[in-house]
């Protein structure tokens, strides 16, 4: 802990106090907007919890009193009691006085070392990282300026295309660096939640152990800050309402020390958050009585677990028999629901009587980072989250092609299914040389590879929206050159490994065919189409403009073209019209892949000679690959 132990608390507390003050000043003589009062209650509740975490009991008590003043305004049906706003503002003046007393650090000696644990919502930037970002942006600007000069002097199309390509790579690398700067370690969130758990357990005289999984992930700092806002209440509620007192646990045959856990994992475009405890679970009788008393339930029939969970998540419902600093207002679940809704996520709650509460939360995750194992199969590089890897070894001779036995790898006395990654990527006939064992317990399997390249830090982003969900892929990571690399998913690979296979794929390798040419000025679109086509087993060349595409067509034979319409210089329509006039090139089938979706654009595409017209906003990978197979057959 740094000498100024309240350094980060003061920032958060002042923001909360300012928000409460603004809300209190808006309380007029008419009915109070329910949303505004609910937000103020949550702010006071969060301030109270944060103060208790850093051991400021008097400030926590002031926030507790502010909650009591706001409680009468929760329903918003009546004008606020006379003086309600003034009493809240008076309490906030006392809060300010408390905070002002924390301004001076206990030790006046200057400290050169940085605080080892910044707040969850912040990131640390190094001078080296900032310099790299500035250099990349400067390089991109210079190249764009050079291209502008070439364009003004009608320079060669190939030089323009090459400059555009490199500028795009510089900007992609700059985006990669900027993305890394936005990330913070999940371990920071766990450290905070462990403090919340210990603080609540100590106040109630309970023995509770906090368990966490996924601390090696790094996520966007604003996302972690939002999760902290919701999860701290869930952890505190688990200790207060879920974990039984020691004597009750002993009577139920449970260990004296209760468990509260939080785990974070990634799956494709989603972050999965699992919260659990081994306490008493939902008390359906108490929830029903509290809901009936507040007019939220008519009391008819038995209250189901699902209905009880819905009542708790609506907020404002509590089963506490008395109001304390830790419980009694029923805000925690409502705050979590609000956070999940704000993040455009989903929430599921389940419970078993005497077996604890289980919360499953899913929210979108745009960027994440973690250690990954870089591997190669079928000439393609892929990444595997390093946390999923158990061991690796070289393989001996494998069964010959056509052997009517499923391939397995012996690990001790266990026969693990062996999945050839090259076959998953559409490259048949290759025998893996290395096996990586993944998963745990009975779910273990082996992934067959050409080789292991090493471990690297991967900045992972979801697959583009225009790409269909892929059960084998968590997302995509750009390398330093801006080229994409698939990040593989443990669950998807495990399912594929357990599917029955009667024999190894036979043949000497992929069918030799003419390469495909992708012509598009968008680096993102080019790399996405490259990934899709190479995964399907095709050789692919790229061009950043119609002019560059025509130059490539004169250097090499191609089996099919994928062409954008709107590009600098020559359009895709004009390119296809020129091809139709060339006796040697007019027979090459072409598909237009474009954002232009009007009937007039489609008609012009057909007239220009396109064999198909695919709108990017309606992109369907299966349809594209099927059409390519038809045109090449």
C-alpha cells in the first residue's frame, strides 16, 4: 500500500458526492423522478461500501444516513418531505469535511515508487508505449502525404497502392498499440472484491474465503470499472445473506469457512462472469413475504425460484429483518441488473436450497489480452490461450491414410482424442508432428499441429460482425504487421475432437487450383476475406486497388476474383468492364463484394460481367464459399 492509502478512494468518493449533491439540488416540490432517486440511492450505497473497504467508519455512517433520507423518496409517488433535500445536502457537507481531512498523506517524505495497484478503472502508460504510438502515427501521416503528392502528379498506380497498403499497416499497428493502452488486469478487480469480501465477513464475524479465476486476463479498463460497480454488491450480498453463521454451517454439515467466488472467461464475442457461493441459497419464503408486503406479489401459489430471482433483480426488495450498514435496502441486485443492462448483457440466477446462489452474466467484450501459444498447422498460424495448454510433445509415426481407427494419443493410461488442426482449417492430407494436450479431467484432448512457434502476448478482438460465428474461434489477434491470426476456443476444439472419426483424411494434400485474387481498398475487408478463403484451403493474393489488381492479373493466372466497387481511382465496375474487353482475362469469373446495395448498383454489376453480387451488410460466409465452389467447378 502506498503512503497515501486514500489516494484512489478520494477520487471515487468526490465523484459520488458531487453526483449526490447535483441530484439533491434537483429535488423540487413536485414528485421526485424515480430514476433519479434510485440513482442517488445507488451512489450513496456505493460510497458507503467504498468507505468501509478503506476503513473509514465515520464516512460510511454519513453515507448510510444519506441512504435513510433518500429511502422515503424511492417510490416517487409523493412530493419529498419538507427539508429532505436540505438534510441530504447537510450530510454531504459533512462528507466533504471528512474528505478534506484526508488530503494530506500521513508521511510527508517524497516517494519515487509508483502505487503497485492503481484503481480498477485506470491504466498505466509507459513512455516507450507512447513513443511507439506517436512514431506509428507520424509514419502513417508521412505516407499519406507522399501518396497525395503522387496523386497530384499522376504517379504510377502501383506506387499509390503500395503506399496505401503500408499506411494501412501503420494505422493498424497504431490501433493495436492504442488498444493495449486501454487494458487493465482483471487481477486488480479481484483484489478489490477480495477486500470487499473480507471487510463484510469481518464485520459479521464470519469466516469466508474469496476464490477467483481469470486474473491473468486483461480487459478494457472502463469495462472492469463497470463490473466492479455491480460485482462488489453481489460479493457483499453473498457474505451477508448467503454465507451462514459458523454454528448454522456446522449444523448443516458444511465447513466452517464459507466460499464466495468470481470467475471470468472469454467465449467468442462475449465475456462470461460466473459468481457463486456455498451458502444457504434463496430463502423463497422470506422473499415471498417481503414481496407480498411491498405489493410486488399477490401471494397466490408457490413462489418459484425464477420468479424469486426476478423480484430480487428488480431492486428494492430485501429479506433483512433489520437495517444495518451492510444490508437492509435491497439495492445490490438492482445495481447489478442496471450495470448488465448498460453493458447490453444478460443475467441468469439460479439457486439450490442450502447449496448457495449461482449467477451467470454475459456481456460483450471488444478487447482483451492474455498470453497465447502461437502454433502452425497447414501453413496457417493460430493462437491458443496459454491457460488452456497442459503439455506438448512430438508425435511418433501415425496410422497410414485410411486406417479404420480413430486417432488417439496415449497419456498415461488414458487415450485422448487427437484432433488434426490442419483438417479443421480445410487442409487435408497433412500428418501432425506435434501434439498439444488441452483441457482438464475427462474433457482433455490433444490438438495435432505442424509446430509450436512460441508464447506471445495477444491483443484479442471479436471476429468482425460480417463474419459468422465460428465454434473454433474466440476472436482474432493482429500481429505487429497488422495481419490477423485466429485465436482458437477450447470448448469448440474439444467438441470437434470428441466427434467420431472413422479414419485419418486421405490424400496427398489440398487440391491444386488456381489462386483467387481479392481487390479491395479496405485493409480490414481484405484481411477478413483472406482469412476466410485460406481457411477454406484456397491460395489467395491481395490488391488494394483496381489498378493494382489489373497489374497482378497480367503477372499471374487466377481462378476467380473478389472485387470491391467503391475504390480510389478506378471503381470495381470499371475494372470488370475492362476485363470483358480483354480476350485473355474475360473468362475469369468475378464476384462483387460491396457496400453498394441499390437495385441500380446491382444492375450495373451484372451488366459489367459480375457472376454474383454480395452486399457486405448481408454477408454470409457459407453462401460466399458455396458460390466460389460453383464458379470454380
